[in-house]
């Protein structure tokens, strides 16, 4: 089995790369999805988040992710507090997925905050998807994000240089979707040689 971390800055294209890996046969797990599960309504993670941040982050009985995001991206202490609630739960959920892996499977773990979490050493291989900064901002604007929010998100993430320093493979996604697919396919052929 092979456990691969897939990272990259916001807007670089890691989610599309993850989709391509999935299409090729990888088992893909998204850290952001696990983070959502960790604090979904009815969980003790949900209760802890409400206790820490209060009713102002609630909408229709659920956590309003946009409201929560605005708080944590403008307050480093709030971000730290949220991570202290979420990260242990995400780790636990991830370990359950790993325990369920079959011998020949390749798991690709889409993890935006790989550098920040200091967990790169836990993976057999690290892939980062990178793209020109102006192109990333343009992609995020097309998703409906405001430039101030884009700037905050990018500033809160590790630098391209930091991600590349940890990576075994770098996919440059400055072209179109077909070029990204070809880069993923080429890497997919190479990955089994890294299996432990």
C-alpha cells in the first residue's frame, strides 16, 4: 500500500488533481471533508466549536462555515483554537481510513495544510500542485471569492517554496485541464515504485 499526501496552495488545482487520481483508481480522502465530519451537528466536536465561538457562528442549527472562516482568517488565536478542536479528530478519522486499506491500494490524502500541520513525515510520498499566483487569484475570483478574502487565505497558507521543499513531486498547473490530467497520469505510473 502507498499513502500519498497531495497538497498545494488555494486555487492551484489540487482538488481537480485529486479527482483525476480518483478516476485512475486511487482511494482519495479530503482532509477538509474529514474536518467537516469532525464538527458536524450531533458530534462532540460541534459542541466544542459552539462553546468556543458562540451562537454567532450558527445558522439554521448548523455551523455557518463562512462566518467561522471570517473569524479564523482574521484572528490567529481563534484559528489556533479551532485547529486544536478539529485536528485530533481529523487524525482519528484518517487513521480509520488507513486501517481499512487493502494491500495494493494507493491512498491519496488531499491536505491543504500539510506544511502547517507538520505531518509530511507520515506519508510515503508528497505531491504538491502549484500554479502562478496571478492565475490562482483569477481562478478564485471566478469561484466568487472577493480579492480581500483571497489575499487573506493565501497569506494564511505556507509558501510555494515551503511546500516544494517537502515535496517528492511538483505538478505545475499553469495550463489547461488536459495538461493537468497528463501530469497526473504520468505521476500515477511512477507512484507504485515508491511503495513501502
